């Protein structure tokens, strides 16, 4: 029994019944999870990873059909192995295993947590369902688990609702809910995909500590090979429902045997070494890009005014946050953006990086006037003249949005599901009153070709497309009015590595062909290295360092920048990070070492080398000058 796997899956098939016919999501999968070990299940979106997890938990949707040769679960607390495949998902025996002996941490905590119940109630529910403990003991265990997942105030957290917590704390709450019953197996389905690198380090450090404490096995589902190299003991690679390669992490990462595994590894953006080689057939072809450039009249008209395309100085924005109960309601002023300034040249990609809540998205929303600014200036030098973005009256904002367009992080929520692709892409043209109906059809067809889609796709709806294809539709929609500046807010953070690489290459080709400028917001520094010319690092609403990309990644000056770079997991099992050391974070300006310490005010940005600026504390100088 000691040498046998905790979970043994053989011949697993999952078939979804759809209106278009059956979809074979998992095809004869085999998988072993040894006791106390971490197995990473790796693959692209739609490869069948989550379907395997749902089959193990017995939570497949009604339209799914599952069959397997066997799915043996050897629970150390049970007298004999249990074949999960033979159990009815709604049986009492299955319910006693699900959420208790086998638990799951979901990718998106807001969909896993009820907005109507407190965090304490939801964690305690797992104990109420599976045990007969008295109420006081359940409460004690809930508070103990909240403390173990590093909530700063367990009593307060137990009374809080999910919307009152940050993304990192919500993920901790989901982990507490999964682990309060001390499961033998934890299935973690992309638990850190939407988190920035420092919060990700905190969650992964917590997972390592709890795994060691409880002695549980972990099935870690991900598309991030950097995390795989840091955490996994064994790796299973899945593609189109088939597991193509399994083995120890070092062997698979160092000497991949299957061509698909080599493709995955080649697509991973890295902080060190040469950039990844282009993927075959990665983006729109050059003829389609040239045709789009002619259609948008690139190169025609008067020359642009001298100077950078975008110049931002002293940007400021604050929000009022309410705290306390309705009887003792108090308001707190939070400075979301303070003294932010940068320039973006024509044809340049300027990246803004930093933790969640650092102010990156607020800056972007100010630049399109989705938020009202409180201070500073932002000038856009278009071919029609110089535009003061922050001083524009409301009636003139449509003129600004012809030159500046926004690509959102989640294409699913930013595309109206009731509109066809043609209606979505042509909507900016209709609003801006550009072209005749026939000319709009021609431009939409050219835009779709340029982003790697086919003109016949224009009569389909967003749900007919994959995540990467929906993001291409969002890019085509943003390009429709012929902007000079694109603001890309985490455009690839939710995509797997292969789709991510293809979208990044598409963006680079579009930039070169159309002479576009980008403000690229990201928390993945390896992605930033791949696409950005210059990088600005933000923390607590402040721009703390700015430099050309190659300088920032090779010689960072600010301690916060160094901490961000140190927290990026590399796809190299021989360069494992100490997540426990990184989990402390370094985002408190008052805790930065001299001369960077900022206890009051905003400090000052100073040039330490040509094109390289760093923020110092008030009255401080450059320690390396």
C-alpha cells in the first residue's frame, strides 16, 4: 500500500453532449498521484485539464458522460481503496469524499465563494457537512485555519464577506475552505493565474507549508511552466484530451520527449537568456497587415507634431473607501495614483508593471477619461494637433477615443454576447461615423485577416470562439477607428503559454506594420521583457523606477523592482525559488531601505543614468552615484 499511488486513474474518458454533437474532452487519460507528492497537470486551455479535475471530484455537469477502467482512491483513513468511477456522484459515499478527503481550490475565488455568506460560515460549512462537531469546535477550527493561511486578523476575516477582501485574501479563504477538513488529496485548478508575482509567491509558499504540515498530495493544474518547475515532483502533459508525456519534473523539463512538450517549453517567456523563437503560423500574414495599413491610410496626411506621442506628468487620483458598520461608518481617503509621469514615443511599447492595487489600471482609465483626474496633465500629439486629455470637455471625448483605444484583460466580459463579430468590430466605426456601410464591411474583413481570423467569422458570436480568438476580436475592435495609441490592460494574463505567445507576436507585428504605440499593463515580467521597449514600475500609486527594458531587467536599482524580479518563477527546476522568503513582500515605502524610504509625501524621481529614473525618499540621493 505504501508504494501504491494515492490516486490511480486509468482509461478516463469524458464526453460532453452539445447541440453540434458529442465533444470528446478527455480521451483515455491515465494519471498517478503518489502520497504526499505534487503532480502538475500541464496543457493549453481546452486540453481537458479541468475536465479531469471535475471527474475526480464527481462534479461534472449534467451534459457530460464519464467512463473509466478505474479511478482508485487509496485514502489512508479508509480501510480499503475506493473506485471513484464506480460511485454515483450523488451518493452519500461520494459526498463524504468530495470536499473532505479530496478537496479542490478553484481558479476564480469569486465564483467559488458565495457573496451572501461570511467567510467564516463558508469555511465552517465543510465541517458541518462532513462532521458532527459542536458549533464552538467548528468556530475554533475555522479561526485556526484562517490563522494558518496567514489572515492577519482571523476574527475579523471570519465576519467579512468575499467582496471585502483582496484577490490574494479571497484565494486564501478558498484554500482555508478546502483544507479545513485536512484532505488527503488537494486538487488546485490554476489557483494563481490571475495573481501578480508577489501575491503568487505568498499563495505558493502557503501551499508548500500546508502540504508539508498535513502530509497531503497535490494535483496542481496549470499552464504556467515556471510554477511547474518550482513546485512539481512529477509532470503530466495533456493535449486535446490525451496525456502525451509523464515523468519526474527534472526529466520532463530538461529532456522533453514529446514534440508538444517541446513546443510548450519553447513558448514560455523568460527573464533570462534569448527571447523565445517565433511559433509557426503565429499571427496575421504580412499581406493582410499591409492591406490594413493602406486601408487605415497609414503614412498619409500631415506629419505629426514633434515630441512624444503621449506625455504624462504629475498624474493623481484618489478614492474614498468606506469602513465599519452602518452604525459606525467612517470614510478613508486612498491615493490610488500619485505623481505619475512618463512619455511614450510613436511606435514604442511602454509597459506598466506592479502588484495588484499598485495603480496601473487607474492610470490607464485616466488616460481614456473613464475616470475623472484630480491632478496632473496628459498630452497626446496626434496628426490633428496636440490634445490635452485631462482638460477635454465631455462632448469632445469621442474625438479622443478615435486616437486612443483600450484592449481589456477579459475579452469574454468586454464583448457583448448578443452581437456578432461584425457588429462588435464595426461598432466603433458606426459611433465615429467612419465610412459607408460597404466600406465598414471591407474594413472589418481586413481587420479580421490582420489579426489571424477569417472574414467568414464576422457573422458568428463570441461564444463560438476560444479565449485567444476572443482576444483577437478585441484587438480588431480596438484597431477599427485607426488609433495611434493602444492601451492594453493585462491582455494575455488569462491565456495559456502557446496562445499567449501567438497574441504577443500578433501585437508586435501590428505595431511594426501600423506604427502603433502601446501602453502595456502586466504583472508578468517575463511577458513584459518579450514585448516592451521601456518599463515603468508602480507601487502604492507611485512610479518608483523607469528604464529601457534591457536595463531594468539587467540592472534594477529600486528595492521593489528587485523584489518583483526575484519573485518570478523560471521554467528551470534547478533554479527553484524560496517562496517563503519572497512571500513577505516589499511594497511598504516606509520599509524600503535608505535612500528609498518614503514615510511622508511622494519622494522624488531622479535620473541615475540616461533614460533610467528612480524614486528616492525626500532629501535622499543615489547610493550608487
